[in-house]
C-alpha cells in the first residue's frame, strides 16, 4: 500500500518530549527566545508546542538545555543550535503546534 505524499516520512518519528529553547522571529516580527518542548522528533525534524505564532518558511534555532559542564571536561560546554524551517502550524487553544524541518538532518 502506497501512502499519499503528505503521509510519507523520510525518517521515523519518536514520540519524545524534550525541553528545547526556540529562538527566532514570530509572526508579529518580535525576536524571541522561549523554553518549550518537542512532542515528537526525528532525524529530519520536530513537532513542538509553542505559545507563539510563527510564519511558514521562517527559520528558528533549537537548543537543548544541558547541565553545567563537568570539571573534567568530558561533557561539551555547549552544543550548537539546530537550524530548522517552519513547515506547518495548527492552533489548539492557546498553543501553536509547529512542524519543523531541520536544515541539516541529525546524525
């Protein structure tokens, strides 16, 4: 059975809630940095809950909060932000459910 194009995925989704900082410009033109969470994630994108309306096609940057680095240096000081493009959005109450596609898939 072939799935319609909208239902095909390039990579499997994992239903995993991870806290993430999202940085970008919202649909009102305001620069923001919010702490939110993923609802699911894959190698090629994420589905997040946001309190802000975002414009399709705009870029946002995701950063996963990390504990303070250890004194022995075994944990990297920080991970670079993940650049993602807003693909779709639906409003449920006061929450915007936002589909993101990573500019570079995760390895």
